[in-house]
C-alpha cells in the first residue's frame, strides 16, 4: 500500500481519480453479505409466501439495478460500462446469503458496483420482511474477490 489516499489531491481535497493512463483490462469483483433472520421469517422466503411477494427475485433485480447506478450513489465512483452483473441469493440456516458478481473491461475496478449490489439486495430483503421481523441483521458485506488491473488478484 502506497499510504496515499487516491481520492484526495495534494491539497487534501476530494476528487475523482484520473484513470486515463491506466491500461484497459478485464475486471471482475465478487462481493458478499448476509441477512440474519429467524426461522419463521426464513420459511416465508423459502415458501415464497411473504406479503410483498417474491423476496429473492425482487432483491436480485434491486441488486442488479443498484450496480448499474453505483456512480449515481457514490460521489467519486467512475460510471462504468458493466458487461455482466449477477446475484446469487441463497436461503441458509439463519438467513439469506447474497453474492454479487460484476464484470467490465475498463480502466478501473468494479468492487464498488459489487458492494452496492449486495448492499441494496440485502436492504431489499430487509424491506420486504420487516413487517414480520424488525430485528433482522445485515452483516458481513465485503469484497470476496477482485481481479484485473495493476493490483492483480485479491481474494478473501
């Protein structure tokens, strides 16, 4: 790590990083998160009987839409031409695991898009189920894998 925060200039002011000199490479990022809930709430998800409808399908679409709008939400993110966004939402004991995969070919990575997709998918799950359980917990949101660019590969 260089010790210099790239989103601040020499005067300490926030700015968008200039990536114009970087090589265009294939980029991928995978992020994950988990929505912890009780067994009765999880049964609603598994059975598809939540009052607001298909929890996992709606959360999947919300995550994809969020990844596509990441630069509108995070002030210094570059708008990226995403070539692929997918979300895997799986009911496990204790809750729902959410994994987002984002891909692009460009000059900067897609970690923020993957993290945004997971975050919004988890928030959507919470929103759709909060009427039956208000104490659900969203946890563990992290980058699990990043590939491409100068820094190469990173995996949890």
